[in-house]
C-alpha cells in the first residue's frame, strides 16, 4: 500500500521505501536499553515463540520486525490460505533474521483452519491476513492465552469490530498484550505534533482534511487453475466480504489520526459518496474505486475524508488540520501560521510497535491498544456503509447494528462457495447507493 511516512526533514516517502530504508534504524522511542537476556518469559524460558497468521507482504514485514524487537524471539509456526506464500515468507524472514527462524515443514499450514495450529504453537501471534478474520483470530489467540499483534483494520463490519473490542477487553482481563497495526500512534513525530496541536499551536480546530489517494493496491492477474474461492482469496483487497473496501482498509489510518487529534472523539454522524468509475474489470472484484465521507464531530468540527484507488490520477496521502491560528500537516510533522515548527527526528513506527509489544511481555507490563483500535475502525465502517447505502449513518446506529458481510469468519472453510460470483459480463455485482440496505 502506498502509504507515506516522514523522515527527519519532514519529506514524505512511501511506506515501502520507509520500511526498506529504516529496517535497521534505531527507534527514537524504542526500548533498546532493556536487557532482555536477563529477563525470562513468564513460562520460564528466554525464548518467545512467534507465530504468523497470514503470510502476505504485510505480515512478512511484521514477522521480521517482531524478531528484530527481541533477540529471544523465534518464529516457529506460519499459516496462510496458500502454502506457496508460507514458504516464500519463511525464506524471506530467514534471510532477514538469521538464526531466529525455526519453522519446520510440519509447522507450515495452509487453508482456513491453519490459524488453530499457529495459535497452539506460539506465545506471540502476529495477525495480518484478510481483514475479515482479524477480530476472529485475535479473539481466538487471546482466549488461548497468547499475546497478539494485529494489523488494521480491526474488523470490516459492526459485528466484527465488536468482537475485536471483546478481544481487547479479554486481553486486559488476562493481562496479555494486544498491539494494533495503527502505527501512527507509535510515530514519535506524530506524537509530538498532536501534542502541540492539542496544546493550542494552531488555535481551535475548525476542520480536518484526510486524503488517501493512490493507484489500486495488490492487483494480480488470475492464475490458471485457481478455483473461484482461491482467486478471491488471492486478491482479497478487491472483495468486500474479505477486506471491507477502502474506507476501513486505507482511511482507517487517517481517521484514527483525526480522532486522536480531536481528543479521541467519535463522530455524531456521517454521509458518504462513492462508486466505481474506471476500475471495473474483473480483476478489481466488487469494491468501489473512490470514496468521499464527511464526518461531523460533537464540537461541530467536520472531517472531510477522501480515498481513491484509480490509476493515472493525482495521488496524495495526508492529514491536514486547520485551526483559527494556523494549520498542521500531521503526516509531514509541520505547523504553520502564528506558530512555525517542524519536527526533526527519526523513528520507525512499524518497528516501535513491536519493540513495545515485546518489552511489555518481558517486563510483565502488557500493552493494550484497545482504547482506540476498535473505535477508530468503527468510524471507518460507518463511513463505508454510508457510501454503500447512500444514507446518513449515526454513531448510535452503527454501534447498535450487528450487520456483517456473510459468511461469518467461523463458517469459512476450504470447500465453501464464495458469497459472490461474476455475472454474465464477467464483472461482480456491487452495492447500489440509494437501493442497497445494510443497517
């Protein structure tokens, strides 16, 4: 995904470039001083067994970051819908983290039920697969007494987000860590910028503009021999029953930052406009290619949120906060107006989140991001449903709803029929705003 991060001079870089160039950087807010060699895990071993549920690009990166966070961490089990992904990720992480990968072939699992064995074999579970399964797998891992890192979004529908909240609550009760892939909260530059905004550097906030405009993510041609189910799982970002579409997938980062700046507030209501313009071929599945959502917050502040996945168009990833005394570009860590300030520093939030996770496990002080991960995801779910239905959606409505994209995660299996199929023209049916009903 073409996410932009910030270096010490405030220049924007893509997420891929950021991860590549900062993989070995020392995180500003990391816990490098913690001598984990002198600390034993609660079970009486210096080794923390790490398992991966999902072996695509994101979890391959997360798995390596988990191992870099703790020299006593060992990758011991991996699962994905496709065995070829498991083996490819295993080789990649083995090369990136020599001596920390101990995954024999019989600890490599393929299919919908592979997550069960990964949880059984692990102390720490990294979850980054189709977002439909994030709450279900997180809850299963926490229920089994395992610490969790789980990528965003933390659900794709109201029922799923509520299950993720239950997972966070249960983790707190069981004194387990659950860390969110909403990495903005771990970016030292963002943390300082938000603090200055909340301290009044730009005056009272008037409006916020959130942008995530890019080309389609993860587009792949259909390989010969794949069943319809395998094809949809191989390109899961383009099927809403698996991904939830682009407002939860992409704008969740933006809306998490907007909510954070506003004191972790939630919107009163929202209305959205969205559809498909040019990304309509079969390879784009049944998701929309542009979304606009207007959120109204309790203090009257409106957040204008835009995402687009269209080739050949203007791209921008930004969080722009407008105040009575100036403005802030949060993703560049810059404040202008009466106060002029630019953050100078370095830090890899993708690594920091794992550093904090493992430090919390070693110290016996678990990290729980449940105060924002489900809330920020629900904000985007209400926006997505407003786009699909063409209706205004209130915070009360979305939280009262138990809507979900069928089938439920626990009902999915390797022999199932996918819930959507292409029509006679080869394209998949999509929601029709004004006619589609969800809540």
